C-alpha cells in the first residue's frame, strides 16, 4: 500500500517519544515567532501533521503553539493556511482557544479556517466521548454544535447583505464555499430565514449579475488567458457580444465581483437545491417585497414568458431562475468556441445544467413539460458525437426520471447508453466510472422500466474485461441484477469467457493502431486471426452487444488456441483473477431466480466448461477450486436434480482422468452422488441406479489405488480417496447387497498398506489418514442398521428443531434463561 520509505516515516512518527515531541514543539514555537517563515517552518509543520495523523490518539498541543497555529489561519501565504488548518483538525482545542468569529472579524474567515471550525463544532472529539456518561451529554454537545453553526451562518449571511463596497472583496468569494461546507456537514443548522435569504441572494447573482466587463479586475477569463481587448460588454465564447444575462460561459478581459459570485452560485446551485428540498419544511410565504431586483438589469430572452416569477415565494423563484439559467447555458453551448479548453468548459457546464434541470423537475413536476423539448433537442444534437458521452449520461438520467410522465420514446437513449457507449468507449475510464455509477444509482428503475438493461450484459461486461481492478466493486453490485432465468446460462458462459473477451478487446484496439510486434520481431498471431474472415464469427460473438444470439459457441477450443499468446498479457491476467469472484456472486444470485431444471442445466454447464477454459494455468486452477463449491448447495436445495442428471454426473465421476486433472470438481461430484442418490431424496432412485453408480465409483477407486499415477501427474489427493470410500459406503448402506464388496475392498486396503509405502500415496501421514477412514467405514458396515443411520441420517437428525418442539423441555429452558438475562 505504501512504499518502503513512506512506511518508515509513518513508523517513526508513531514511535516518537514524548520528550522528543516536547522538544520538537518548543523548536516549532521559536520558528513561528519570526516574522518570515522559510522552508524549515514548512517542513516542520508537515512533520507535525504526520506525527498527529499517524496515530489513532488525539493529542493536545501546548497553548503557545496552538495560539501560533491559529494565527497562521489568517496568513497571506495559502500553504501556511492549509498546514495550520490540517494540524489543528488533528488536535483537541484547548479551553478558551476554540475558533470564534463574530460580525467584526467574520471577514477574516476563509475556507481553511471554516474547515477547522466545522471540525470543532460539528463533530464530537474522542475527549468529549470519554467524559460523556450519558447520551444526554452527547445530545447536548450536538445541539450546541448545531447552534454555533447556525450562528455562524447568520453572521455570514448578514455579511452578504452588506453592500459590496462596504466589505472586502475576498469576504464574498469565501462566503459561498464556506456556506456550502456547512451545508454538507450539517444541513439542519440552516433555519427557514437562512434558506429564504440565501435563495434571494442566489437569484440576484445568477440572474442579475453585471453584463459589462470588470475594469481591470482580471487579465483573463475564468479559466484561460485574455479573450478580448474591448472592456465594454461581456462576450460569448464565439466572440459575439452577449445579448442576454451573464453566465459562467460568458467571457471578458475582466470580471466584476457579482460576476464572480455568479460563477460561485452556479457551482453550488445543485447541492443547494437538493439540500433545500430536504431541509425546508413546508412552503415559505410569498415575499412580495422582494428587494433582489437590480436596477437596469437586462430582461432575459429565455425568461420573457416568466415576468411574474418575482411574485413567487423565494424557493419557487430560485427554482425558476435556475431553470432559466440552465436553458441559457444549453443555448450557449451550441456556439462554436474559439479554444479547446472552452469546448471542455461547455461540456462541463452542460453536465451541470442538465443535472440541475433534473433536480428542479423532480421538485416541481410542472416544469417537465417546459424542459423536455429543450433536453430532447439537446440529445438529438449530441447523440451522434460520442465525445459528448459524459453529457449524454445526465440526459439519460433525465429521460429515466421523467420520460414516462412526458410520454416520450426513450429507446434511442437506451440504445446509445447500453449499445454504443460500452461497445466503443469501454477503454474510457471516466465514462466507465460515470456509466456504472449511473447504473448502480438506478438499479431498481432500470430493471423494471428498461428491458435493454438486462439484455445488454455482454456489452456492459466489456468494462469489467478491460479494467477489472477499477470496476470490480461496481459489478459486485450490478451482477445480481443481470441474473434472470432467461439470461443465467448465457451469462455463466460469458463470465467463464471473460479472459477471452479481454484479449479480444485488446486486439480490437490494436487493430486500429500500428500492429504491435513481439520482442522477437514477428507480429501477433492472434491479431492475424482477428483479421481473418475464417475466425471473424468467433470474435464477433465475443463482441456482441446484446444477449440472445446463443449461450456459447461451438469452437471454443479453437478460440483458446488462437488467443493462447494473450495468456501473459497483464490486462488478461487481471481479468482472469476477477472471474472466481463474479462466479461466486452469480451462483448466490441465481438461486433466487432459477428453478430445478435451470439449476441442473447450470451444474452440467460447469462440468462441461471445466475442460473448456482459457489456457491460463492459474485461471484454470482457480475455476476448478472455487466453481464446484456451489454444487453441493444447489443439490441441497433440489436433491432430485442428482437423479435427473445422474447419467451426466456418473459419466464425469466414472472417468479416472478427472481425478488427476479436476480434483476439486471431481471430489464435489462424488460427494453429491453419495449424499443425494437416495430414496429419501427422490423416490425415483432405484436399486439399479444405486448399483450402477456404485460400480462406476468402485472401478475408479480400484484403479487409482492399484497403480501409480500417469506420467506427469501427481498422486491422487487423500481427500479424493476418502470421499470415494465414503460415497461407496453410503451407497452400500442403502443397498445391503453391496456391503460385502465395500468391506472386501477396505480389508484389502488395510492389508496392502501394512507393507509400508504404496505407489499411489507417497506421504505416510496421508496414507495413515486414508487407512483410518477405511477402518471406520468398515466397522460401521459390520452393522448395516447403524451404518444407514450414521451415513444417511434422517432429516430430523440433520436439521433438528428441538428448540421449537413444545413437547420437550428445551424451549422452556431457553425462555427461562432469556427472562433471567433480560431482567438483569
């Protein structure tokens, strides 16, 4: 996680002695007493922060050092503000030295001081928790913190009410970020008066900012250098003079304070609307004496039909102005920007504008009908250009939330989101994060209202195949929603072929570039196969966009041979490592949607695919280890599927080669046959079926214990041998005619092993364990009635419910103990 050097520094910080720490405090106080602070002071503050943050214990600084650090919060050097705030947030405030801002010094409050203030009044320190003996104390401290935050908000808002000429410029630029932080940490501290006042101010700054350039306020735009030499009116991104109200997409040589506040207001508008909607209780009375109008403001072309909005209550009025502002941004985004950075700014503003429109439409459904024509036109303009993909996702969210109410056709949106996005932009990490986040936030709605979502799982899994470590957490949540009775089999095949898909995606991207050669100088054979028309169908199936074209393909072995050289590609290896996790999630989810027939089919698929896996040894080993773990669980839910699929299971268990190549799978299959091939599980289980199963397993056990393993193969695992012996004993206990055959084998096994080591088991301890198990089974089979009770116990023994049986004393004892413990 950390480099060796970082771990060493953290260890030193944690192990520092108290005497050394006090000396360090004294040296730092002397450094802070000077008028100028050099690199030594910066380094010491950074070291102090490391010492304080590297331990879980909260320290208290000396009073003089605490005082000096508090004074640094108002330093003109921002680095000192950052470090002092970070250090103080790791400490307990001394009595009398808590931050306290009143109306006189509120202008000195900056974002870093506000962060410290929030940490002091919004959260309980461990020191307080130790001294609080009742929950009432905690409640009191929490209420006190809310009260102090509410007082701070009042002071900040009163400073906003003052004329801009009466307050320092920086006090306005810091106020909104501070209020936004308060809103994030403790929204309940805002009163109705606070909400009303700030809503009015936001309306002022959003809609009525100056439309002329500031006189030398800045030498350039918000994000780039100079744009125009004319100081008069503001301009659009295409250079034309703006004919409407000021927005974040307006440019000029300099900007006024209210124009900067316009930018800050837009940046926090969505957060404010969401919090305002949750905090505000009831409608705020209409304010007909609204003084937020600015003389000489320009009447917006967008809001020409909304001249009566000034009669609305503050909340509704802010919503209306936000609506107008966003429509204006959408109109501005259609202009041709002169600089590339401005084009990216247009995209970012479009994302925020559509999200805000979605927010206001959620709060006021009547705005949906006014908004949808604009959003629909925007989608039509951008849908053919995938460089606007991150803008199109908020549009998809808008369609999902309001498309049904507006009765519009959303198929085009979902074809784009679930079709082209994953197919063409799977390598874009930002889009992958945004799209998967969109899916996680809207899982329930997508499953119920968007049928394309489930059908598109082959496309969505391309994100996992391309960058597994980055998105595996997302698919842990998403995969269960993709499992249905219709998609289960195909989805299982797709998960097993995920490394092949990863390699194919790499080849697809390489095909668009100059072919990459191996170190020896020859081209990639897999790339030649990808180009070949003979094998094109195999790759096209892996790259399919929707499910339904077949569960899998016939020439899997051919595909694995063509992609063999991809086994050492890092991206393919990472993808293969996530497949066992995805299989675990898949089987946990499929149990809830599958019937017995489907589960039986899935068991057979796993047996079949155990021989058809991508040729990556570590991957094959992991699949063989973890995939069969779910077979006993599935059979326990539906024991009769063992009888239904007895032919296929016996065919697999009767192959001696599977003992050596598929040890884990073979062990679980044998255990299932011995456990559930019984009349008590399925009345169709005949003596003939039990006998045929017995003979198949007996032949395998005799073969592996009478000869050495094949060349190149390891000796059979003791677990396989003991599982085979146990399965034979269970089957014999259900058909007593078979008991002599098992007993004969077990007696011979004991006789053979008396001579020492045997060819099929090289470890002496393993051999002893096998013989011990054989003797135990032999002893049981001497009394068939006992053997059947032990090896095939009845249900009331395997799943006891004595704690529920009113005829026994256990429930009474449990109730008595419960009443005694609860009374204490």
